[in-house]
């Protein structure tokens, strides 16, 4: 089926196509942010779904083809960097800013970036005959399976999105690696599907592969899907997490550091006195306890700000479901609150706030820019892991309504605000020390630069 990639053909001798897609791209089965897969029984609707789904995806690829430009042959480069999207550009900036001038690099991404020129995987142009060959092979494979093994056909139906993504991404990346040659591969997202394909199918194109997660450090089963030869950890806490999940024995853990950097100019301390509250919301999860904690917190928070007449800016997570977003809109309509819509971290943190936040990657930006912050980690719930990433930071937790009302009452006192501002500076110093800033990124680059 994959005449352009021997590795895929070898794997297809061991796996069926649906199982191969899930073997190479397993992350959807792990992690609280990933929706669970509903397996459906074989019906006539399954047949229609497969034939229409394969055809619709092929048509989509044709549309992309006519919007894409050819990849020019280029000289051999030292480094290939994978970044998912614009949210990761601040990490990419920190990395590239520290690269020696003699290192040639190319950025590949899942979507178009604002600050960097990158090759977007989905728009890599391949000959139409290759796209047509993929489509025909998939249709023939589906029809043959329909008449020989309905159980396998049903498996195709239940995993159709993954199959389409695998087939067409492999074809496009194969075209990419025919044009470019690299020594080193560095990924900022070592669990996502596109990274898995590069690492597992095209890893032989590199002398060494490296990765790190610039995101916040937490306990999630998605870590078990991390695939790389060398994984940098940002802190000792993150190292302990990776050791807990027993990563692939071929994966070396290396000390790195955070890619977060402070803005050029800090807000003045006096600007934070009696500043409004910024609530950094969290995403929908499959963790019922976490969702219950969020719901309880929202109910108490909006009740408290109405009581104390405090201005609240609510920053929803971009991945929040429509149902949860409607819940937020309902609360906001009945209170002195504003839904905050911003397009970048810099825009978000351009004004002073007292921050209430769940553990998230934004916490890094909040801390390193000296924003006073409270963590909502275990609101009315005992977390599975009693400690969290910021346990030793000096950041105060909000665990229940009593904590919240006590803090809101204190925030009306300017002298308490000064203490909070001073503590924000101590927390920043803690973060810089524990997360190896800026020596961590320099160490990572030094290790990768030594590869010949």
C-alpha cells in the first residue's frame, strides 16, 4: 500500500491498517484532555461512513494541493524543529534566539506561524498521482475488507480519521524528507500524532532525535506515548514524573530547562495594588473530579465577587466545550465580570491582575513576569497526587470557599497587596532556579550542537 515507504510496508505485515494507525499515533487513548473513542458496531451506516469519509478526505487533500507551493531542494541542514502552532511560538523564539549562528535550521509546524517562516505539514505539496494512488488503495482495501472480514472493516470505520491522517501525512513527509536532509530532530510536542510519524517512520533520517515538553509538568498517562531518543526535562519535578511513567527504555532523560522568558519590561509593582482578578480557566477533561472541582470553584467565585464587588476578568480556555462556555456566559451575565478575549500571552499579561489559575502552562508566564497568583489545584477535592508542580514555590492554594473569601477580603487592603507583590518576586526567583533559566536552554543547545 505504501510503495514510497518501506517502513510502513514492513509494519503492515505485523499490523492491520487501523491497528497500525493507533500504534503509531496512540495519544488519543491517553490523557485527560483527549476524548475517549466510542467504538460502534458494524452496520450499513458504517459502510457509507467509510466510503464517504475516504472520499471527503481525498477531496480535502486536493483542495490543499491547489493552495500549496512546491518545496524547493535545499542544502543539508543541521536541525529540524517541530512546533505545533502559534501558542508555542514564544518557546520557539527562546530556542532560536540561543542557537549559534552557524546552525542551519528549518521549522515544521501543524499550522501557520506568525513570527517564523515554517513548512506546514498539511500543505506540503505532493504530486496529484500520489494522492490519487493513496485514495484508490484505501478504497480497494476497504472494499476487500468489507467482503472478507466485517470485524476488521468495522475497525476501519471506528478509526477512519486516524487512518486518513496516517496515510496522507506519511506521503507528505516522505516528499519533505526527499527534499531536505537533517542531522538532528528536535520536537516541542513529543506526543502528538505528527511527531510520532516523524519519529517512528522517518527517524532513520537523523543522527539523533531530541524532544521536550515546554508545557506545564503534570501527571498524565499521555506521557507514556512520548517517543524520542533523548527527552529533556525542565525541572527535577518533571524528571520524577517521567520516571514514574517508565518511558521507553531507549529514551534518555537529559537535564534541560524551561523555554519561558520574561518580557522586556515588567509592570510596576504599584500597578498591582487592588488590581482586578484574572481567572485562568481550564479545559474540559475526562477527569470527573477535576470537572467537579472547576464547577464548585466557579459557583463560589462568582458568588464571592458579587458579594465583595470585585472586578473579574474570565479567560476561558480555547478548548472549552460549548456547554461549558455557555455556563461561563451565564455566570458573567449575572455578575461584575468580563470574558477576556486575547490573542497572545503578551496581550494577556500587558495589564496588571491578581491571578487565580489552575495548573497550566500559562502559570509559567505568570510567574516569570512577577504576577501575583493563587493556585486552584484541589478545590474541594483531594488530588490523586497530593503535591503539585508549585507546591514548594510559596504560591498560596485556594482549596475551598473559606480560603477564597479570606483572600478576597485581604485583597482590599493595599498593605496586603504589597506583601503579595513581594512574594511574586520570590516566586519568580524560585522558578528561575528550579527551571534552569536561562542555562537550561543553553545546555540543550550545547548537547545538540555536539552531534556531528
